[in-house]
C-alpha cells in the first residue's frame, strides 16, 4: 500500500491511453450498495481527526427525510484488509498517513471497475490529513454525490422506457429518462404522473406547468402555493376530501441550481396527505419553459415507503429528475 497513490495515478494514465487506442476495453461492473462508501484507513486515523472530518462531511443527515439517515453509509476497512474483494466497490476513499508522504487530494475514475470513483488522500500527519479533508470537503462530497447520481441516470437511459419519455416530451417539450418499471398513472392537459409501485413502495414523478407571474413564482412561497394547487387538483388521497400537499411542519428549502447549462430552482421538503396519515420526502426542479417564457415547467419526485429507509429512494427519483432533456437534446 505504500505507493498506492502512485499506482492509482499510473492506472488512470493507462486507462486514458487504453481508451483512446481501443473502444473494446471493458471493465468489471462496480459492486456495493447505493449510498455506500468504503473508507480505507487504519484505526489510528479512522478514530481520530481525519475520520471525524470524513464523517462530518459524508455522514451528515440527508436533508428533508422523515427520520434521520446519513447522507452516505461509511464502511471502514484497514489497509491490510483492503484486498481485491473490495477493489470493485463503487466509491472508495483511501486515506494514507506516513511521515514521507505529501499532503495531497486526488480523485480518479474507473481504477478497478466502472463506473467507479476512487479518492486518494495522503498526508505526513493525522492533523495534515484532517486539514486536507476539510479543505476539499465540498469537492469530496460533490464528487461522490455526482457519481451516485450519474450511475442512476446511466441506468435510467440504458434501460429506459423510450415511449414514456417521448410521450412526456410531446406534452412538455422535454422529459426525464424513465427506467422500465415506471408507467403512466395519470394525465391531464397540464399534468402527468409517472409511477413505480410495489406492495410497500411508491416512487412518483410529476411533470406539470404553472404560470409565470413575476419573480415570486420561483420563490419559496409562490412555488409552494402553485405546487399545492396542482397536487390538490390532481393527487387525491385514499379517503374522501384528502389530497397531497406540502407538509407545514417543516418549511421546505429552496436553492438556485445549474446543471448541464440548465438553470432551475430546487425545492426539497416533506409531503403529506391532508386528512390522512401518509407522507414522505419530495424534491422539485422548476425552470422556465424555453418554448413559452410565460410558463414554468415543474418536475417533482416523491417517495412513499413507510416500512423502509428513504434516502436511496429519494436519491433515485432525484436522479431521474436531473436526467431531464429538451426534445432537441435527446441522444446528445
């Protein structure tokens, strides 16, 4: 393990050259569960400042879930136990502390498997290692987060229901990529509900339009009001006079985002059913309709899974939302 950082860099260079020379290079598929990260670190580092810093960055509570769940599940493996059995995991962080090592952060892809993210952190002392981790904390979290999202989007596109995507795109000018298993549950002139349902799990995607009145239409109160109106009209509950609505117990969060040259606002929060006992997390992307500037397109994903943890489910529908493309961008 002493020269593992150099090995990883060399492997990355070899892979780059090999991919240029041949389109037939195939790597083993990654293993491990969604949301897992293997941390290769000895006990002295894992139970001190560097390990604490990694937990502070990666194991913080996932936002807007009904129960506390960590953003990622961290699995510590000592260096001597890091064998080929673990090399094919989807997310690997290798922390190495030795006096002769330079303080450095390196991220590479597809070292032992694909699509894989491997992050190497080296330092001469535990204190320096903690400093490097804290200094690159946002980059570290975003790298893992985007890698998890990309895997879901890749599978959504690889195993997509193309007819379902085309149907939504014909109505709204664009669509997410829906993996097989999702189906059309409801449609109106201005609203589409795509759903994946089992006995105990319901993952839903809504696509709808709301009018653009002024800048408040994409601010928190305006977007909440418009969303509640749409859901009350289109998403009834199981009993009379019940319908889906944004929970008033915890105020949702709103952020301005940019992804693939598309600007949007992202709203996260909890939903509930008025006059009933159902609820769960939701995430919304709202952006201007490029074909009609007087309207806003909203793509909303929600999870109902009362018997299970919800982090991986909300990450799944969130990633499907991120896959949205305008019709002219399909296939690019």
